[in-house]
C-alpha cells in the first residue's frame, strides 16, 4: 500500500459533478446526488465528520422493517420502510483533543467531486480552528462495483502550520435511525474479530441481521509512537470505534485506509462470519487492488450504457449522472429486491417499489444490462404470492400487484397523505391497478428483447398468465356488450375513481391478447410445460376464450374521427384548466386548488394517454399521436417528476425538436437544480424514474428506436446543437452501437454477437453480422 490515495480524478469535466463550498440549505440534496451506489447498497455523500444540516444514511437493498409506531402524524398504522443501516464512513478528527468540524471551525475551502466514470467521491477541505491551526484533509470513498459488499474509505491529513497530537476515530456506527427518529435496529454484537472491528445488528421486527466488519491502517507516521485503540459502545445499536493517535509534524501528510465488508441474512446464513472473512480477504488483496477492480468494473458498465452527446457538454454531464444512478440502482445478483422510487439514495416514499421500476427505470437496464433487468423481473416472480393475495382480498382472480411494495410483495401503500396541508385518503393502493399490466408488459418486452425462452416458459409465463386472469376477472360486461374496467386511477393520478381509463384498459387488453398467444405457443411448442402450468393454475379453454372476448370488448376511448383517446369516461366534459405560469417546483396544482376541486378540471399530473401511445405506438396511426399530444400536452401540469422525460420522448418522435429538447433539459435538472426544495428536489433521494426516463427519451425518442418482433427500427431526430447521439444497445445477445447525426446520418455497428436485424424509418429490414457496420439513410 502506498502513502497516498491511489486515485486520480478523471480529467474530462463531462464526467465530473463538482460542488464547492458549503451551503446548509443544499446539503441534503448534494448528499443524494453524490451518493455512492452499487445496486447492493447506497451511501449518501454526507460529510464524514457530521453536521447539523446533514442527513447521512446507508441503505442495503431489500432491508425493510415496520416500526412499532406510525412514522408520521397522518398515518394510522406504521408501514414498512427501507432501513437506515449502520454508518460505515463516520469519523472524528481531533487536534489536541479538540474536534474538527465545519460547525465548530472556520471553513477555508471545500470541494466535493463525484467522479461518475470511476464511481468515487473525492472531498478536499481545509479548516482553521479557534487556535489558528490549519488542517487540510482529503477523503476518497467508493462502494465497489466489482465486489458489491465491499466499501473503501481513504484519508490524508496534513497539519499545515502546527505540530502536535492528532487523533482520528473511524467508526462503524449503529446508533442510527430513520426520519422522525424512527428506530429499526437492535444490537447483536459489538466487538472485534480477527483484528477487524465487527458490528452486528438486527432489524427489530423483520428480523434481518446486518453485519459490518472493518480494518484500517495509518500510513506515513514513520517511527513515531502510534497509539491504536479499539473501543466499543454497547448502548442502542452500538458502535465500534478505532482510534489512531500520534504526534504529527507540521507540513507532513498522513494517510489512513479503511476497508469495510457488509453481509446480511438476506444472502448469508452467518452474516458476521461472512463479513469478517470478506474484510480479511479484501485486506489481503489491498485497498489499491480493490479500487482498481472497482474502476475496471465501472469502465465495463460504462461501455454498455454511456450515451455520447459531443456537442453539448452540460447535457452530456447530466445524462451521465442519470446513467450512473441507473447502474447503481440494482444488482444482477439479487432476485429478491427491486428499485424504490428514490433508489438507494434517500428515504422519500420509504423505499417502496412502484410502477416507476418497470415503466421508467427498467427499460434502460433491459437494453444495456439484461441480466439486471431479469433479476428485477424475478423480484416480481418471487412476490407473486403477495399479488395473488391482494387480488383475492379484493374479490378478483389471478395476480394484482400492489401499488407500493417492499420486501414481501404485499400492499404497503399508506392509507392517508397530506395534500395542501389537508389529510386525504390515499386511493392508489385501492384503485391504481394498471401496475399489474405494467409488470406483465415488462415481461413481454424482456422476452422480445432477449430471446430468453427459458424465462418466458418459466417465471415469465406464470406472471403474464396470472395477470391476464386478473384482468379478465376485473373487467365488467356492460349492457351494451362492451367490457369496462370501473373505479380506477390512471397514471395521471389527479382523477380518482374513474371508469374506463384508456391507459388501464389499453394495457389490460394488450396483456390479455399476449397471454392468449403465449398459452397457444406453449401448448404448441412445449406441451409438457403447458400441461403443468394449466393444471397448477387451473386454466382451461373456456377461460382462455374469455380472455379473447374481454380483450376484444374492452372500451378503448378512441375516436377514429378525431384521433383522440379520451383519458377516461367523461374526461372531455370536465372544466378547462389554464396552466400558464405554473411551476411545479414552487407549488403543485392540488396544493393550489385543493384535492377535490382539482378533480373537476382537466388538469393532468403527468402523462397518461401520452404514456399509453408510447407503449403501444404501433397500435395507433401517426395522426392520432399528433392529435393526442396537441390535446393533452397543454393540460399537463408536470407535477410529477415522471412527466417531463416522456413528453421529451413523444415530442422527439413527432419531430418537435425544440420542444423535445426543452422537456429533456427540464427532466435533467430535477435532481441537479439545487434550488428545488422539499419533495421537488433531491433531498429525499434522486428521482430514479426521471433518470430512467432520460435514457428512454434519448434511445426511444431522439434516436427513434422502436423494438419490434422482427428487430430494431430507428427513426432518429437529433438536435443540431448535439452534433450526434451515440448509444450502445443490447439486443438478443448482441451489442449494437448506434450513432445518429443531426444531418440525418445513421451508423449501426454490431460490436458483439449477432446477427441483428435492423431498419430505418419505414425502410426494409437488413441483417448485420458480428463485427459488421452499416451506414443507413
């Protein structure tokens, strides 16, 4: 190991997010934006020594707990939430016994840089204490992408104008709580094992065991006397403190390396032993090797996801920020957790899993890292029992996925919320049923994009068939002979208890048709598997015929004369809305008008019919796309972070490039504009769905990619200021690199695997073999 931090920042500023100085009003947002994420864990970029404005937290995917008491005044019962687990990077710096902190000393300068390319956070800061002593500190932290349970923390400390006693305390701190001081952890063990500090805690009610083991070393102290001590705090969930003390020389730099290994009972029978063995193995390899393996793993992932926009440096940085968090949101090795609305970067929405995952985040992973996409679908497969239980409790058959899910797959949507200061019932968990179709649609998209027949015969078929069964039981036959789905909430969410929401009905019909086709294919190609499934699910020909009838008879809301799709029955008769000057980052429409008066207007929270048309693009003529965008876009408030990106996608497909680029830039600033406060900003975690939507806007909108059964079709629309847009795309075991220029040029290259069938615009299909490149017009 060297005496210095074995790391050099990327020299290209388009890969760097840099924040200078310190502003307590923006600290929580910076902590989320610069979080260290690797799909297994997420650590907010809190200042290691602490500050009253800071909200430090580390999360481990899938670790939920339900507290004893409700977490907020509007709740009647406590609900499960993603647990803040022990803080692995906390430290204390002391000069002659006086603690160095920003709130106790004069801050001379500070810079924090998240190196997106290397997945590492570099912080430098200088403090002057009350005695005039100036101390310069550099820290590097990373969460390994090569070994997702491994964490690294490197420090250098330089007493610039003084000599004397320096002390550094490195902590594993289990004395942590969630927001509102909600406790979740109980102590199991606080001590040492094999020269490593070891902290073991357990979630109080869900019973997950979490172990963290750490080893540290001070370098650069030479032959001077060094005192190394370990102390253990037993109260609460406990803490391990490793203290290094020495007589420092003025102007000399000292370095500390700390490696941490995590383990939980989700993946290990004996988490304490696993964490101890892992940290020993990490230490034997050395911190420099761990860091090198980590940056190599990031280089590999970037090769498969980086979107290149050479003509716009700022947008390039923003897009890479989105891709960084998409990579860090999920692990291909974990089939029993999914991505919450703020991923692993904050507590907003308590870490719950929504439709955001399958519709907004998941496609970016499907077309860049299919193994991770598959793991996320397996989470839905492993939680089918919860979906079936919800359907049965509601009086339906099949699988009705919960609107908000945690680790068990049961419905965990809170019963009440605050809107404009008023406590109102939350009906999404009762009425927003389209998530069942969203999950099944993701399964179908996966099968088409990967050709993974084994998955589609196994878990995929079971999900799709059970969701189809739900929709057939959910639909009601009307006296006029049509089928209706009544009492629902569509993606808009500003209109509750409506009938025949077009998005819900459209996707339900699509899933029913696809399930019928899947059943026929299984019966023909894999009769034994079909018999096993049909017997276990008690499927017969009469039920399959019902699926066909319901799919054909569901009300669509589509008027061929105008091309308009009515969002739900009666929408056209609602009061008009004027959104001139509306700024969702200041106040949302429900806060302005009131929850119930708002529902009498045509205002939309986010894309609804627009979303349907994007997902089922080929089922509607181009004229309908244009007509519906012109009709619904002015009525959309964009009060949801989900809305901007899909409007960018839609506008790009229509060739409205100025509007598309405007929407894309607004989507890109949802987290990076630190003036956005409260829920509009990133303090409660990054808006991972918006970030996934940015990738989709680029690939499916500006690049114009349309996945079809035959292959991939591209109709690009690239703004002149970008020069070009280049993206890697994974498709059926191959990897393409697609480059489209503002002048209309399109270059397709098969970098790996193949052959791949491609087309441009309305042109014919072409086949590209491995290593082949073709320029299309």
